[in-house]
């Protein structure tokens, strides 16, 4: 695996791959890799000739009171994991390399960026779309892989790619869960044993919705109420949002017969966790 810290070296390596007719995948990450990330790498490996992974903890997507300083970082371990997955290229730039002094240009997807996590985390998606568009310019992948756990991020990036004509296919891969249902997240390391068990309420609340849907309920307000009621049972967990929305526009829906995204975000202690399920179109 080649590891590059500069944009110039990364561009040259990616250009060489493309010029030899190879299909190039990008898996953008902030490191602290877990099975969820590795599932993206494996999906990339099966459909592309060259797999590039980026590791960059992007300050632009963290709010002033968020966990940038304590965000987990373990570069050597990440490097070993990626080597084992036969990743071809790791791009791991410094802060100065990605945001040279005086950087003032942002990429913003209006509207969508202020829904779900964007509403709770002002400026978050502007930071995501800015860094992802920089990565797309540097690596110029044919395909980029993202986790469905960040469902709102997927919707925002898909819209950016469409609106700005990025020649890249976006693939969203299924959420990877622990055996007891907890969605894998780099932030799970912040949970102590008690919080780890309290955190299971997110998945339970989504399962309540799924059960009600399977029993024939299609009214979005009733489904959301079933999920919120389950969340209330774990009163040490502070609900941020529990919503039933259209997966592309992230707008609330009244009925889920045409399919819907059911998304939850909550604080377990000071750790903010998210999870979701997709309800398919009925029939
Ligand atoms: O999903 C993430 O880890 C980040 O938001 C991303 C896409 C790597 C951009 O920093």
C-alpha cells in the first residue's frame, strides 16, 4: 500500500491508475476504522481495480462545542487494517495540506444541509461537502463508497454530485452492526459499559417502527411515535431527533407507502449517536 501525505503525490498516483484504464474507488474516512469502514473497503475492492482510502479528521465539519479534539485517532492501527484489506493507496494529508492558510471557499448544498443532523449540527454538512469535493478533485474516483449509517450525509453528497456534475458514482453500503444491534461507529469507544447498554435503545426504537410497519402501519406520525415512545423508556438517553423522512429530500413524509428513511439521533452521556433504517416501498 502506498501512503501519501501530499496532494501532488496522490494526484500523480491516481492519474497513473486512471491512465492505465483502471477503475478507481475512493473510501473517504476520518480514521479510527472499524468493521463498518472495512465493509466499504471490501465493497470497493470487489467492484474496482484500484482502491484509495483517505484518512483526514476534518475540522470543518465539527462545531465549536463538538468532539474534534477528542475524536479517536489511531493512524498506525488504521494503516495495518488497510494493508490487510489490500488497499492500494492511502491519502493521509495534514491540516495545512488540506486547508492552506487563508482557505475561504466552501461548498454548500442549500436546504438539505439544514435537515436532520444539519439542523442539530449547524455548519456540519458544509464542512462535509467542502472536504468531500476537495477529495473528489484530488483523487478523481470513478466510484466513492459511504456508509448508510450517515443517511443524511449520503443524501447531501448525492445532491452535491448531481448539482456540480462530479463524474463519480456514489455507493451507499449497509450499516454494520454489533451482534446486539448497536450500529458500528468510531464514537462507540467513548461509551462506558453502562452507556454501551443504554445505547441499544436507538436500535430498539427502530425495531419498534419496523415491527409496526410489518404489521401494516404506514402512517408516518404513528410510526415515529412508536419509535419516540421506545426512546423515552431509556430516560438517561437524550433524544435529538426521531424522524420519518424521504431518503433523498430528507423532508418529512406523512405516509411511508412509497418507502421512507427512519432516522434517530441521541446523546448517550456526551456521545452523540445516530442510526436509521430504510423502509422499502410497499408492494
Ligand atoms: O463519514 C465520514 O467519516 C466523514 O464525514 C467524511 C465523509 C470522511 C468526510 O470527512
